[in-house]
C-alpha cells in the first residue's frame, strides 16, 4: 500500500511538471507588431514565459498543445488609461454613499476580468483610491486573484482642480479633505504630495494640469496647475524612479506639462503644432482616450447622467477629440493606446481601436500602440509587448486579421496571460 501511494504521488508530480510546457500552434502569428506576420508557427511556453518560436507545428508527447491553426495570434493588448474602481452611470452618487471600499474593490476585480477576457492583459490604472488598488495589483501579481496585470497610479492634484472632489455638499467635501494628503497647493506642497503617494505604493504619478470634463464645476478645461507645481511633481517622481502622466485638454496645459517633463499626456484634446513639436522633442506619449470622448457625448445628448456643467464640456471636448487626434498622428506624435475605461464600460476597450481607425490611423500602428508602445511607456519592453523568447506569455487570438479589419479586436476568441488561459 505504501509503495502504491508513493508511486501515485510520483506520478502526480511528474504529470504536473510535464504540463508546465505548452505549445501554441499559430496559423498566423504577429510576433512583433510592425513586422510581417508569419504563417504556421509554434510558440513554446514554459512556466508562464515564452521559451522559443519555431516554424511549423511542433508536437511533443509531454506538452499541452493549443490549436490556433485557424486564428490570428498576437501579443496581449494593453490599455494605458483605465479606472477600475468606477463605471460612469446614473447610480454613481448612491454607490459612493452606500458601497464600502472593500466591496468597491471586489467589483473592481470583476471589471478587471471583463477587460482581461476582452484581450487586454495589462492595464495602467490612472487613478482611484490608491491603497485598495495597490492591494489588488499585488494580489493579482501573487496569484491570489485573477485579473489583468495592473500598473497603478497615485494621483496628485490641486485644491479645486480636476483631481479634487466635486459635485457634493460642503460637508462631504470636508470629510474627503480629511482623508487625503494628495491634494496640494504650491510647488513644495505638491512635492510632498508626490512623495506621500509613492510612499504608499504608486507605480507612477497621475497629475491634472488642466480642468476636466467630469469635474462637476464650470471651471473649464484650461490650465489649472502652475508650471512650478508641475515641475516639482515631475522632479520628485523622477528622484524616486517614477514616471508622470498628465491629464490635459487645452494646449497651454499640455505644453506646460511637457515642458515640466511628463512622460505621457492623457487625452491631449487640443494639442496643436507647438505641442506636437514638444511631444517629439521630449519623447512623451499621447494617450488619446477617444472612447471616453465618444461616451460622454452620447451621455450628454441622450441621458441625464451628467450635470449641466459636465454636459457643456462633454459635447465640446468629446466632439473635438477625433479630428485633433488625427492631426497628432499626422504630426508623428508617439501614441500609446488608452481608453479611460470607467468613463466607458469596462470590457469594450477595443472600441478605442475602431475609433482610432475611423480617425485615420493605420491598423498596424494601432496594434503597435497597444503592444510595443504601451510596454515602452510602462518600462516593461523586456517582458511585454511582443511574442519573443524570455517574455511573458501574454497572447491573444482572433478569427480574422485585425490588420485587415480592426473590428476583429471587438471579439477576441483566445486570451492567455502569463501562460494561463482565461478565454478559449
């Protein structure tokens, strides 16, 4: 009996070890977006990472084979601007009052899974209740819960600006003020707020150099943070190894943020020739969020979800986004894919690609923006963005080629993240 048990245990251990290797048979493989797709390739994966890519369909007795011979296979997509703790809708006010933060964070995990199963294996969360989001990021990294890989922001903004609370009673504003130390005024206070945010776990810093559409005040979308505040945030972040992303709509705020040294501009609605020049000089990315613009226009015209102050800004900014995005593309600005998911519904993130295509961006360039460029923005090019040996096995597949029809991204059929299949 003892010998039988030992043999059974040994067989179980052997079975587990051999299944550590997986082979994907890819009918069409876009291993490196920007290069020509290859036909009939085998992607060999072990312990969550790609070990090799070989021509033809390799078979091994001790490996699991995933048959994607009839599919277009490419790296997992990445969304550089999401808000996992929220989803814009008519119940937001009551949810804010009634839902505990632990319950909100459990809902965030559900939103994250919707995004993951839609083909986005990595996201950059651009601002939420920080410590809870850092906890979810760490729980996913530890394998305790499932979800997309999260790069989590710590937000820094000025009193009364877009990052500050709005649209509630003075009593609730005062309660909010007692709980946060990331709202700042003046350069040295903004330096302190940046350091405080990094202390608690921020992967990068999100600032708001201009007003925003969803701020429930008629304060416009022009520059709000002063150049000395912006420079102090960037310097403090750089000293501690963190990048800075800046929400910005009007050009003067975009220019101020670029001059301060930010790494990306979120939205960038009214970027003109001066801003385009600075983008190219600094190497900063534009994260366009056309889906957010499209979403708020529809909400403003067809629902009562937005307030009067929000509706006016939504129609103007959302309508202008697409045409100005095309100008940035034509000017040679580097683009990293981002949706502002949370304004739009989570899980429809690929709609951004459709809007980018409709605005005139080449389909291959769109795929590069959501893979290679996104990986570069978050300093993970050594691990993400392409299907190459040594990188995480973040792999998706569609029936047809998104190079021919970008709508294929709306219906991703296969999703693997870190060697684990989440949709088959």
